[in-house]
């Protein structure tokens, strides 16, 4: 037997109009941007929303985005 783990691929059907779960998870960066937070909140990228996001990141740090994602 091989000592290497088996590789499995799971295909998840895409539902039109729904963001796939694989796109909602973060983890690569400890420094989310204001744009990341605005999009994670389901808001449009407007100057007002970016300012809101900058304030949330300043106050809450990384948890600002973690609170808004599943």
C-alpha cells in the first residue's frame, strides 16, 4: 500500500444567483482590506461603505470580517 493519502475531488453543483460556499471563506490573510469587508457584508463598493469598513477594521481587527462570514 502507498503511504500517500488518497486524493478525492468533490463536485458541488453551482446554483445561479447564489455565491458558492468555497468563495465565502477567508483564511489567507490576517489583514483584510476595507473592500473585503464591504463585499463580505453584501454591500456595494461605495466611498461611504469603504469608510464604514475602515472604521470596523480599526475597531475590531480581523474579527470584523470573521463575524460576517459563515
